[in-house]
C-alpha cells in the first residue's frame, strides 16, 4: 500500500481531556475565591504530589529568575491598574503592582538559584545579545532572555511571521537538547533507566536555566509522565500525558490558566495529538511523493522521499497548531500570520543548528572555547533573521484579525468534534476543490477589506484617549492612535489592512501612545504632526517611529488638506507653529464628504477646547456640521453654548475610558450639546461609533447599544 492510501486510526480521547476543560473553565472562579479563601486546591494538589512539587519548584524558579532572585524590602505605593492590563493581571492571580519609593534592604538569593542565575548571566555575557539580531535571537532561544529582541523590534517580526513560539522555550527546545544529550549518552554503557534519569535531569536543568516558562515546564513534566509510564510498564499516550500534566498545573495554581503561554502551549499539544495524524493523512493525499525515473539511484530516491515526508509532517503540525490557537491569538493580539506554515518549514533547520550550538555556548560560557560554537550560531542566526525579515515583508504576510474568543473557540471545538466523529476519507480531487473554494472566499474577503471599504468615520473605543479612522475604498487615515495597543486591536476588528497616514494631533501620550502598535501591525505610508512639532517630538514617540522606520515625520499647517477617497480633511487650527505640548496646540480638522449623491461634514478636535474651536469658527473656517468629535474627551471647557449652536451637530461623540479619574465626559458638556439638539454619545458607553454619509444626513452605528 502506498503512503497516500494509508488512513490513520481515529485517536482515543481520554477522560482527562474533559476533566481538564472543566477544570480550566472553573479556574477563574476559584481564583476569585482564592483572594478571600486562600488556596482551595491545596488538598487536591496533594494527590499529585510529585508533579505538584516539580511544577511549583520550577514556577518559583521562573519568578525568581525573572526578578534576578533578589528579595527587596521596600516602601512603595500599591496600585490595581486599569483596563485590559488589570483584567489580564487578575486572571493570573496578580492583584496589582507596587511602585517602589524607597528600597530599605536588598537581599541576594542563595542556594541553587544563585548558581543557575550565575550560569545564565555568564552565558548571556558570552552571547552578547546587543551585538546583532542574530545574537539577540540566540539569547532569547537558549537563555529565554528577550530584552535585546524587544529593544531591536525583532520580537514583532517573529510574531508577524507566526514563529514567536521559537523563542518561547517549550517542547521543541527540549526535544533538541534531549536529542543532543541522548546521542552523547548512547556512547556510554549506562542502563536505559539511568540514561533516562540523566536525560530528565539535564533537560530539567535546561528548563530552570531558561527561567522555567510554563510552556517548558509543561513539556518537561510530560517527559516525566512518559518516563513514569515506561517504568510502570504502561503504554505511552501523549494526549493523556498532556491532559494529566496540565490538570496538575491547574490544580497547583489556577492562575496559570490566565497565562497566554500556558493556554497556547496546552492547546497546541492537545490539538496536535487529536488532529495531526488526520492532517498528515490529508496532506499525503494532496501532496504525493514524486515518481522519479527508474535510473535515479536508490539513495537519491530515499533522500527525496524523506524530504517530502519532512515537508508534509512539518506543514501538518504547523496547520494543526495554527488552527488550534487562531481563536486565542486573534482575540489577544488582533493579528493572524498567513506565512506561519512557510516560516516554520523554512526555519526548522537553521533554528535547530542555532539552538544546538547555543547550548554549547551556554556550557562553555566564561571560557575561550565559547567563541568556537558562536560561529555556527552567527551563521544560523543571521539566516533566521534574514528569512524572517524577507517573509514579514511579503504582501499580507500578517493581516489584522480580531474575533470574539468565545464564538471562535466554539467554532474550533465544533470543527474538531466533527472531524473526530466523522473522520472522513480524503480524496485528492474533492480536497483540492474544497481548498480552492476556501482560498477563493478568503481572497474575496481580503480584496473587499483592502480595496472596497465603505465610506466611514469611526471614533474608536480606545479607552481614555483618541483614535479616529477616516476610510473609503483603498484610502484610510488614522487621526491619533490612542494610549496603547487598543487602537491596533480596533483596526484589526474593523479589517483595516492599510492606512495612508497617521495624524497625531499633539504630543500627549493618550494620543500617540498606540502609534508603535499601529505601525507594527498595519502598513502605514506616513506620519503627520502640526507645523513646528517635528523638532519637539517626545523621546518615547521618537523611539517608536525610529523602530518602525518612520523618522521622516511630515508637518501640516493651517489650510493644508488631506484626501481620503471622497473625504477632505482641512486643517483649521492651529494658526501658528506650535510645539505640541499643550491641548491648545491640537490639530483641528474640518471634514467634508461629497460623492454627488451623499454628503457629510464634521469637526475633529483632538484635545482642543472652547477657545481654539471659537477661533476656527470666528475665522469662518468651520460652520454647521453633521457631527462633532468632542474636544478633550468631553471636558467641561470643551465647548460653549454659542459654539454648540453655531456648529449645530446632529451627533456629538466623545472618546473616554470607563471610570477615568477625570470625570470625562462632564455633565456640563453633555448638557450643552444636548440643549443644542445634538445626540450625545461616548465610546465608554457604546463602544466604537461609526458614522457614514447618507442621502438624508449622517448614519450612525454603535458597537453596542447605549
């Protein structure tokens, strides 16, 4: 029977998988109770003592390594945080943060932690991660230190190519280290049990050396379970092992379910166990081994067959892992890499070489011999860096994508259940037809989002900040970028795949703080600021622009216009050059739209207040408008009664964050605008507000009901 005719057996789903799902679903409830009741899982954890101790010890090592294992006695201020950061922290059992005001005593750690941290420090010194991108990747892959990658921005290239897991130490790294150690142990006369113990100990030290991330702890504990089943004479079962390990880690610390790394790691392995055989079978049907002429030598035939099998197996694993984690990554990071399967396939060899040689550097760190394995590390790391840079620049290598995790998760589970129950036989013709149909539908959606977007103005819900999207067809401009990554997430939800320019109205971080995330996730052609601001750009803003190659900031002044399809954005304030440091320096834009059958007008104010708006009105630069983007988040000095009557907006939209400490929008602002006959909306109440031109006035859509 040829390889593409073989149909795999349907996998057995263990009861532990259902138990893990139930435990994970209730862990957040337990976490909430834990704040009042302590750790209710302590008794249950005793049933899995060995696993619990290992996970607990490695988890402690992870936290200690991240903090360089120092105990600090200090006076400080406690804060619970706000917004998405607070929600994510609470899911991980973190009540808040303490800003240290005065350190009273700093005590270095002692014992094994000191030795592990010292070896890690010596290895990092030998690797010199600041020297090049290749060395930064090496430090992240072998030592778990990503600081240099973050500073150089290459971490975002990894994310865009869907290979961030390569520098998140996990099962792949342990497999490489284990293979090297096993090859060395194979030359000894040690018994199989002793060799396995040495292998477990070595890989365990590697996990500790890397800072014990939860994905690596999970992988190592699976090795421990597999060894235990072998000693007990039981048949190995990967799906049961990952479920048992994950269940034990959740029992020890329910907050681990709030860590994205843990969820991604477990989901990937579970789905690989469930669907990897079937996906591999489907690829064998579609991608058959080539039929070589009879005169081709047998070694060449075997090499070609092995290469085809490697490609199919790698693609199968990548597709399954991406299918399993797409709902999580899209909801958390608002992007989806379309080159991930290709990137994982191409990087397999150079990355394996780099990690293997990097382990030699870690072992020889502090000695002259460490320079020897750095040579293949540099070659392989440079290849990885170049390949990732090339793939990240491919058209639509990474597209903005956002989804509701509950809905997308149920779809993923439903499709998986259907495959497991149905387990259909794959035929090449129908398979190619289905794949082609899906590709055609996806292409149509991409073309529609990129080239045929409707004419709209979207006041994005970005919390306590401003971000306004003006879009039609192939053109789009973003006015301000909010305080953080929220603007990029909203652009992903709205399927914005390209913006012509970002206009930053003034230099307050609630207007430029999200520029780095926007530039990192959505292609952008230009950045505009007010005339006179270019020489006064704050350092943090300038660093983000430099990181994304946007140092050539342009300036706009009074009377300048930006065209966005049939939209026109005309600068009506400020009148003179400014430095951008004050609210009064904000760019105000008069917006008009006319396509012959529909019209719309509006005023985008940034943080400008009543005096600036009065100046634009008195000069005749703006008058009656259909909508007003309320200035300074709806503060009590944002607009006067006379200005409201002069502008006469049908709709007024304020952008503010829930429970903000400023009390925005103010009741006075709301009353003034409503008294002028305007419908008042705020993003904290209704989410993103979309305004579209209509034949009889502006059409308004809100993300949620008021």
